[in-house]
């Protein structure tokens, strides 16, 4: 069984399985524990029935501590395995895995919101979310792709097929704070064929007026009302390669 006490000794494995370092896990744990205990308090159970015995009574489950519960839901979020496979890892039946996933996911969201680390999902609120300080904030906008199962419908196949990645995918646009490395905004999910700039235009994101926005060629032409927009400069190696390629092309044309 995967246990927190053993896993926390291996920082690299802990990060790979949960997406958090042991230090970040310990910062999240007290808030998650408080949220969980709050939901258990009172005379009504999580299923909505009247409580028949004291909180904590009865047989102890396979996730007896807040550490194990938080570890369980973080592994589910990071790896997104089949529930049967996750049950083998935590020694739970598939039905209990399903129960705990639906029970703990909302609590994890509440804990992250309490720590103010959840990305904003409302475009009109992002400026207030990031612009609480007077100094200019540096932001990075980029598109993210993740593979998905190929749809059965030919129309949906064409819609979700990404020519860039040669695979069927879904796409989001994220805005990251360059200083804190925190995802400040997460867009709605779009089909993989949709261009990054089209998503950015459709989201109609409101930025802080003094923001400095870094963008790549995927959102070229996207000019929101911010302090500055910048694109990363091309490296010398790229320019050198292009010069060599043009020289080779010129020589081939001359020989013809």
C-alpha cells in the first residue's frame, strides 16, 4: 500500500506521484484537514442521512488519516489512473475509490481556494485577481495541449486533431505569473484544432493595465490593453541555422 510516511522520504518520487514537494504537501495539509473535519461535523452525514453514531465511530478505513486522504486525491489528480488500478495501490475496492474521489475532490478545491492558489476561471475577474499590487506584474500567456481518446465521429475527429502534435487533443490557454511561477488564469477547454490566438480572443481576458505580457508566436497578433507586450527573441543558434539553410538553398539553385 502506498503510504505517506514512507513516500515523504523520497522527494523525487513524492513530486512525481503528487505534483507537490513534501514541503508544499505539509502547507496544504492543515487547511485540507480543517475542511474535511468541517464537512464531518453536525448531525448529517456526507450522504445526507441523519448520523446514527459519533463522528469517527465504526470500522477504520484504508484512508484513516488526513495525510492518506490528501495523498490519495493528489495521486488521482496527478496520474488520473483507472479506479481499479488506484484501488490496488491503496488497497481499496473500485466502488470505494469512486466514493472517495467524489468525496475528496470538492474538499481539495475548497482547500486550494482557501490558500488562494486556485487559478481564476472568470476572464472579467482576472485583472482584480492579479492587479492587487501597484507595481507592474509580468505575465506569460501560452497554450497547453493534452492528448485525448480519438472520437468516433469523423467530424469530431477533424475538430480535435492537432496537426502540430499529430494527435487528437484538447487545449487550454493559461496565464502564468513570471515571478511566482503560479498559474493565475486557466481558460475553458477547447478542441485541439483551435488556434491559441483564437482562444485568447474568445476568452476576452481582462488584464491589469500595467501588466507586461510575454507571448510566443502562437498568439502573434493578440494585443490586449496592457502596459507592454513582448515576444521572446530568437536565439543566435536559430539565426545561424537559418543562414546556413539559406546558403545551401542558394547554392542548389545556382547549380540548377
